[in-house]
């Protein structure tokens, strides 16, 4: 792609993002959904206006954007937040992951699927879309106990999901490679936690010194890129590395007034390109190919999120007015699920095409519809919380 085409494409994408943001304000749809729909329209499933070379940027941009989201989510896991909402975060996140696995796997098995395949699909169903949920929370402008708890859940539920997926994959492989899978999981998650600690500890001490109380933009971008790059090089989870580093900085950097203020400032252009290119790279035809099994999978995952989140909320002593809102708010699903599907398809090639087709098709649906449902759930929960205080 020549420089002029590059600049024209970037200019068009940024202006399309501005249009999506304004359209979201007028229609009250989440801007995530609007960005994805515009991306689909101009991408390979629509008019094909986005060059293939631009779509190839998606991998790099997604890593940077999601690492920024991971830092911000980790920053929500402060001692104060965990003291107020820690029990709810833990019980709801575990309940949702376990409940989703059991309900989806059992439902698909009863429908006639092989138990091993059903286990894999149930494990993939546990994944959420941290970027979409975080942006919906930000767009809502609501900051209260519900959104703090929801941010905490999103920060850790994919960690539980990856552990469950590793176990399910080992079971589906009928014991083949158990040691390798266990070592791989320990390396991915343990290595990411160690990397996040190695970056977070010095960052907590050193950042925010040149401009007292607030890290500079160069500091924020440098730490994000360093974390993402090292995670890719070491082949560990950049999401968990970012969450760990973010949590350490938020808890230890007492000299910071706004530890992640600059990340919030520079995040939106990356998120805008991330969602637009995600939409442009989607093959919307996958929705036609998932068939009745795909429809059943979508229905089972939806039911599982709603019921298991409500059970976890009850155990976590969440106010009754908010218990039924967590499940709908956790419906969005995106890149983590596709990553799990790629690993499963490689390990189980016999079912590879079905796993990939169903996961991508369902992900498209959940990523387009899920943010709108999540936004509505946040608004209703917040209204209920406000009414309870009157």
C-alpha cells in the first residue's frame, strides 16, 4: 500500500469512527456496535472499501488496544474496590464461568453432539469481550458499585475461562498431551503474571515523577507497548500481563493522582481502529453457516450467563435489584473466544471447521448485539441502585 493510500484509509477510518460516535449518541446504540457495523459495511463482507493491507494491521492494533484495556481494568482492582466488592467479583466471575461451561456443554450433548466437542464449545463460551464491555461502561458515564464490580469481573473472568478451556481441551484430547497442556497453561498465565509484576513494580515507583502526580503520555504509551511486546515475545497472555501491571501500579503508586489518565487519553484512537478493523475483517456469511447448532449455542450461552450470574450475585450478597443485570452485561464476546477456537481447531482437526465456523458466527452476533444489551443492563441496574437510595 502506497503512502497516499495509507493516509486516505486512516483518514477515512477516523472520520467513520467520528460518525459512529455521533450516530450512537442519536440512536442510543453503543458506539462499539456502530463501529462494528460500519466496519462490516466497508469491509470484506460489505463494499470492500478497506484494502487488505489495512485489515492486516488488525493484529497489531488489537494487541495494543487490548493491552490498554487490560491496564485500565487492572487499575480497577484496587484494595478499596476489592474490599467493597471483592466477594461479589469472585463469586460472580467463577459462577458465570462454571455455569456457562456446564449449561452449554450439557445442552449441546443432549442435542446429539459428542461430549468432547460439547466441552470445548462450552469452554469457549466462557470468554467475554473486555474491550467492548469496558467501552460500554465508559460511554454510559456511570460510575457506581455495579460498574466497579462489573469491571472487576471482566478483569478476571477470562483468566478463569482460559484455565477451564485448558482442562476441557485436555479432556477432549482423551489425555493426550496432559503434561504439555498443563505446562503451556502455567507458562501462559504464570509467565504473564510474572511479566506484569516485573513491569508494574518499577512503573509504580518511577512513573509520575517527571510531571508530579500524573504519568506523562510518553510514559503511558511506552509501558503499554513494552508490556505488549514482551508478552508476545515470551508467548504469554498480554491481557493478564496488562491487568497484573495495572493492578500493581494502582495499588502501589501512592504518589499518583491519576495513574492511568494518559492511557485513557490515548486509548480511543486505538479502540476506534480496533473495532472498525474487527468489523471489516469479519465474514458475516458465517452467520448463515452456523445452523441450528449455532442457534442452540447462542441460546444456551445467553441463558447460562443470565442464570449463573444471578446465582453468583446472590452468593456474593449483591443487592437484589442488581442481581439480574450482571448476566446481560456479560454477553459480549470477541477475540479471546476466537483465540481459544484456533487452538482447539489445531488440536482437534476433525472438528476444526465446525469449531471455527460456530465460534466466529456466534461471536459476530454477540459482539453486535451484546454491547446494546450490556448498556441497557448497566442503565437499569444504576436506576435501581439510585431508587434504592431514595
